[in-house]
C-alpha cells in the first residue's frame, strides 16, 4: 500500500531544503573568507615587519611589538653614503624613465602608423630577445662595450644600459595605445599643416597619457631595484645607488645588521610607493588601449 505525501508534508520539506542550501552557502562563504584571510596574512607579514622593525631597538627576523626607538635612523645616517645613494637612485631612475618614455613613444608611434613588412614579427622578436637575453647573460659584452666607450663608473653608462633592456617591452606596450588612437584626429591636424612631431605631442600624447604613466612608473621601479648593473659598472661608492649601498649594511663577518637594513629598506621603498599612488590617482594605470571609440 502506497502512502502519498500530503500538502502539509511538502510544505514542511521545502523549508528544510532551503535551510540546507543556506547552510552550505554560509559554510562556503566562511571557507572562502578564511582562505583569503590566510593569503592576505601571508603577504602582509613581510610588510608588517618592514613597518615595525625600523622602530625596534633589537629587531629580529620575526614580526613583534617593537621596543620603540629612533636610534636606527640616527645610526643609518652616520653612514656617509646613505643620502648620496638615494640621490644617485633618483638620478638613474629618472634619467632611465625619461629616456625610455621618449624613445618608446617615438618608436611605438612610428610602428603603429607606418606599414612595413614584418612589423609585428619584429616587435615579437625584440620582446623575445629582451626576455631571453637578460642583463645578467649579456653583462660581459655590455661591460666590454662600456669600457671602450668610457662609460664605466658613470651614471650615463648605467642609464643607457638599463634603458636598453627596458625599451623592447615599453615599445610593445605603448604600440597598443597608439593603435587604439583614432587616426581621424591626426588627419584633421595634418589638414591644418601640423608636422608629425606636432601631431604626436599635441594630439597623440594627451590621449595615451595613461600608457606613458604606466611605462614611466614601471621603468622607475625597475631601475630603482636594479643591483647587478650599477654594481658592476660603478666603481666609486659615492656614485652607487641605494640597491648597492644596501649590500654593504653587513658586519665584517657577513651577518646582516637587521636594524640598519630594515631602516634603509623602509626609506628606500617610500619614494616608489608615493610615486605609484600619485600617478595612479592622477592618470590611472592600463596596459592596453588609448580611448574608447
């Protein structure tokens, strides 16, 4: 004999199923939030150590409540090369950024507007070679070339070497911005007698400004953290950037001085962070496109 469920049983079973779905959704949300919190904590711990260790009288490799002191900053400033290294870093990073942005903009505009056979293949080959043949692999011929051109122990040698390594990727990124800029603007300016450089400066550059800002910040950050090239090309400690001077903050036995290293790391990272925040709010960052058509 078959017993059929009445309407009251169906009504009672429906809320039970809905309650189970809500419970599963709540468990999934809690698990997702826990996972994201664990990942965020994993990446936040080094930043927490960087923010607290410079103010700790006895910093260790673990993040802890600091024994507050400003003596680490005073001890760091006793190093005669610290302040000059920050100025050298600014000089090399700014020089490389200006050179990369100007040359990449000119090359990307030319490659975007002039139809030449094998243009896209040339871009991909340049990008591939810049990725495969890194500065480390090419350091011997670069040093030989710098020696013959009397560029060893000069800021110009460092700027030219680092800019050459950044140019292929910068051209590749900026070309996409140039391609997305409508040519009708340029045709209108050309009717009124504007030269190609005037069109580039007054028409194209304002449109691709987010791309130029992205390339500039990327170039500054890359040069700011570069160690090998200035370490090899520069002989005078007074010309060395901060990344090289940081290497000297060790004891004679090779042990790191965590108080000085953490303090210098904090000072050395602040300019790049502030630059990123400023440029991001003013121009924004994109790796593609000029304007919406």
